[in-house]
C-alpha cells in the first residue's frame, strides 16, 4: 500500500475544521497517511485548533508508533485554495494525494476507499477518483441553499452534485491522485480559482486519463450561510469557469451555457416586453420552472431528509428562499462568467498582461 498525503487548504475555518479532520480519522489513516493543513493566513482560531488536534492525535496509541508526525501545518501566503493545494503537494511525502476540504464531513473510511479505488482502476487509465457533494445546512437559509444545490434546477445534470450513480465523469468532488500524475500535468492552476478542480481534471482528460466517480462516496458540505455569500461564491464560480473555457477553448458541458442563456433571455425579455408584452412569457416561464424546482425540493428532498418544519409560515419562507437560491445561483454564475470572458477578451485585444493562454499551466 502506497503512503498517502491528505492535503487540506483552509482559511478561517474555526467553525468546521475540527469536525472535518476528525471525520477523516481512523486507525488506517493514522497508520498509512499524513495530513497536511495549508492555512491561508487565518485570523480566527483555525491554526490553534489544528495545533491542538495535532497534539491530541499524536498522543493516541496508533500515532505514537509513527516515526514522523501525522499532522503538519503549512502557511499559504497566496491564500487561494489552488496555491494551497500546490504547496501541500510539493511538501507531501506520499505517492498518493487525497484532496480534502475543511468545510466538510467525510463518510466512514473515506480516504481508504478512495485510495483502494484508485489503485484498482489505474490499470483502466483512471488518474482521479472521488465522490459527490452532499450540501447540508443548519438554519433556514442554509437549508434552502442546500436543497437548491441538490436539485437539477439549481445545478443541472452535474453528477458530482447529484451523485446518482458511479461511472466515468468529467470531474468529481475533491479527488484522489498519484502525485506523479499531478506533477506531469503541472499541478493546480491558481488563475482558474475557484474552478481549479475542473480545470485540472480537464487537463487530465486531455492527457488521455479517466476520472471515476463513486456514487457511494457522499461528502457532506456545509453551504454558505446567507444569500449574499452564496451570490459572491457563484459569481466567482462563473469567473473560474470562464477562465477555464477561455484557456482550453472548450466547454466540458453545454449545461454551462444555460445560466448565461437564462440571464440574457430573461433580462432582455423583461425590457423588450414593454414594447411587445408577449415576451414577458419568458420570465414568467422561468419563474414557473423555479417554482417547480422548489416544489420538488420541498416535498421530496426535505421529507426524505426527515426535516420537520412545524409552522406553515416557516414552510412558506423556506419555499421562497429555495426559489431565491435558484435565481442567485443562475444569475450570479452567469454574471461572473460573462464579466470574466469580456475581461479576458479585452485584455487580449489590447495585448496587455494576458496573452492567449496555452492548454498547460
């Protein structure tokens, strides 16, 4: 069994990082892995929490047998996750890299399952394996956002969001790789942030490799706590996808154009409808789609998760918040995508700092 390095970039994660690390731990992980936390200059108690955990883990019977510490902390002056991952990979002692996020909870045996799956499928040309994201939240707003992120109306047919079945895909949530495979294609591209995972996976695919999603590996992800932070997140997601599209001159899926089409279609028809009212049927139709999506999320996903919402008023608020979450996801992603594409096009046109990019970092 190859030695494994778990790399976890983070920034101001005092609320989540302790449970994230603890959910990764078992005797197999402590015996066969190292955990590298790459901190982007946190100003909360993240580093103190990690240092306390490092000491606690080091005192366990399994960890005490090691000749090297299980948990290390590195500093990431660039702050962004791609740079943190690169620093962690460069410092990693393992042959296999498991990407981890501090904002998550992992299923039992997650690391071992990923490593064994990669070793099993390598002979088929697989260079990355992983699971899917399971959005969760505690308050009413988080619950609405989580439900929106589990619905095709919110995320399309993205399999790393829906996780309905195992198989070959264009990207997975997080990922497990051979270190040499990452070094061969140039590690993560910081300019693709926060789309660095998809961009790296695209380079793996272009290098003739395969990516495999295990539908049994669902990773719980704590969603943003407000619609404002969700808007900021998806605006940046749109920018990252635009950079990836520009760099590689290709879309990994036509679904990525859907939010742009919605934004342009709804926006223009709202204005043009003053001159030809039938055009208002377009935004009305879009609203009906959102209502339908919220209905399916509310009456199926919420009940399946056994969430009890006793007051009718609260149910109504949740329903409206799901609709609002859908709209925020669509319009902010599209706005980020369009703004970045125009910025890249203009910079190239003016022959300034951004030349036509190549397909490699």
